[in-house]
């Protein structure tokens, strides 16, 4: 079974939508920043709550 890289999937989805990390952070709410989105996209596994 192929292992999924959760953060990379988020990055691919964001890029398909044609939005930058800053825009995604803005849409996610006050506690999100571009840096936090960047770190999320680097994570191998992403918590289901996210």
C-alpha cells in the first residue's frame, strides 16, 4: 500500500485551486499564518481535525 504524504496533498490541492499560502491562511482564520500553512504542507501526517 502506498503511503500518503498529507502535507503534500494539501499543497497540491491548494495549487490546483490557484491560491497562495497567504490566501489559504486568511481563509482558515485568525490563528493561521503563511508560515503555519508552510509547516503544515511539510508534515508527513496531518491531524484529522485540521
